[in-house]
C-alpha cells in the first residue's frame, strides 16, 4: 500500500498532515540528512581554512561554489540517493560521506581531498550538530511563529475584555469577582515565561571525536589547537560549544528545551479546559460554520471540539517530550545507542504540538463572549461581597467580623437587600458604610482591569 496521508500510521503525517507541513523540511528524515550534509561540508571547509593542515589547501572559488550548491540545491532526489547508499552501508552518517565523495569525483579541486571528508569524526560529531540545527530551525522558523500567534491572540482578548466583570470560582464555588481579560492575562503571562525560556535556550554542540578528547585529531596534527578550531566551527553554525563530552553531547540542553515546551503545553492544557468549561456554562458562545456538524444525532450541538483536540494533542506531545527529557541525558559509559532511535520522535512530538496549537487558535477564533450571561451570574452572587465587608469591619475593630459574615452568608443565597440591612446595622464611620453600600458583584473586581491593560508593560 502506497504511503499517503490516508495510509500513514502517524496522525501528524496523516489526518493532520496539513497542520504539520512546515515541520517536514526540518524535522523529517529528509531534514536530518540535509543537516548532516551541511555539517560535513562546513567541517571540510573549516579544515581547509586552517593553516595547520597543509595537506588540505584553502579551497578555491570553484570548489566553494560547488559545495554551496550541494547545500542550496539539496532535494529529495539527493536524499533518496543517500538512503540508497545507506541500504548498502547500513550506516546513515557514512552514507552522507560516501554521497559527498561521489559529488566530489567530478570536481578536480575537491576530488583530490575527499579523504578529508568526515575527518577525525565519529558519527555523533555529525549527528549532535545536525539535531541541534534541526531543533534550532524548528523553533526559530516554525514554533516561534505559533507562540507569537497565540500570544497576540490572547493579548488581544485580554485587552478587549479587560473591563468585563466575571464571577470567579474557587473549588468550583462562587468567589471574588475578576474580569475575563485579567484571567486571560494570567494565562498569557505564564506562557510568556516559558516562551522566554525557550527563546533564551542554548543549542549546544561538539565535534571532539570518539570519546570527546580529540584523540584522532591530535595524532594526525598535534600542532593544531583543536579545541579552538572546534569551538569556532560549532559557533559558526550558530550553536554553542560544549567542551566537556563523552562520545555524545549529553543532551542536557535538549532536556531543558523539551521541559520548557512541555510546561508551555501544560499551561495550554489548563487554558483549554477552562475555555471548555466557560463554553459549557455559557460564558462563551461558538460561532457556527456552515456545513459543520456538532453531533451525528443531536442537530443542535456546537461541540467545543477544537479545545478538546488541542488538549488531546498537547497530552500526546507532552508524553513524548517527557520521555525525551528523561531518557536522552542518560547513556551507558561513553556511549550507547538508545538515544539514536529516541531522537527520531522529536518531529512527532513537535507535530502534535503544531496540531494542538493550530486547533487552539481555530477554537479561539470562533469564540464570542456572552456578556449578559456573565452579568447574570454576578447579579445572583451577592454573597461574594462578604469578603470586603468583613475586611472593612476588621479595619475599624468590629469584633468577630469574619464570624458574623460567615453566619450571614455561608451556604446561603444572599440578596442585595440582605447585605444592605446588615451594613446598616454596623458600627462604622459613615464614609466607610457608604463605600460598602456602593459595592456590587459587578464592580468588586479589585485591580483586575488595570492588570489586564498593563500586561505588555510587565
């Protein structure tokens, strides 16, 4: 059976392939092979630029132009050729080296020096840099755009609804009012902390040989300052140099990034569930789309499927990210191969993340706030004013303030008249009494509106 979105085993390559397409050139096997080719070529060029390696002279314009074309014009045909070579070698990194030797064969300026391809390298020297480039590109070219879209959407909602009062619920029970904008601002501020962690994440790399000590390098060219050359090379790729490794770069930075992304996802799960609940109680309505069906048997339904889809895919992504973060930093002695197969699911984890964020944005785009429904809940929840009343009573030394309000309100439905009568009988300065009488569930929102409007200044 031919592989198509209909026959793919993974949903991110099947049902949701349209949402994950931007990741394909980066996080696929194709993307990994391309980045291996880049690292091999750039290392070859770096060696040629070092005066301490006279057997590999500085490359001329013809040679460098050909190398640049190999990178820029890399396509699926080239990747397929490398996979074909791998079928003989049974070694994915060596296949890239042999492919490049084929490409060097017709260029005299390169053919004579093809043995300097993969010079003094272990496969992990190439792989760790390739995966670092893959993840850096995934975040900078794809994921950061999604984070930005979520940020701007939530920021707009926070500002638009900054003044809209809403009943809070703690433990599911009525609690001090807030504003809808402030609650969205709370979520956005949490997300920004995690996106900042990801934007500041270092992408580490190494190219120091079979066990991290430049053994082969020094045996061939003892006069070359290999740590300096290696650091310059890694940094030229836009990565950060890790000088202390075994055969593998230990993946700690990957774990840090995966855990930040997982925390970002967890915040979104929290937000999806709250949004789902607000839809359920009518605080949000969902705009209908012509042709869509909510239930196969109940025609009236408009189900919050986008938030449910987002929550589900965020959970799958986090399951993979949690395993990646826990497993990758652990390797027996100087190297075992368990990380190799696990690294292959990075694209799957990021794919589920993309599906989730796309679904969330779609869900948010269909929301309409029912301000009348929010107001109706506030108007029958006068008991929430027990908090400010007892707090003002404490200020003026009224005995047993908390206990008096507890007796009046706990577990009871309280009206505006009930509270007015209670306030009238308090021994308070008249100014304080009048201020309490002016309180309503709609205006008892503290500085919620201000906080929502000041979000961008935090």
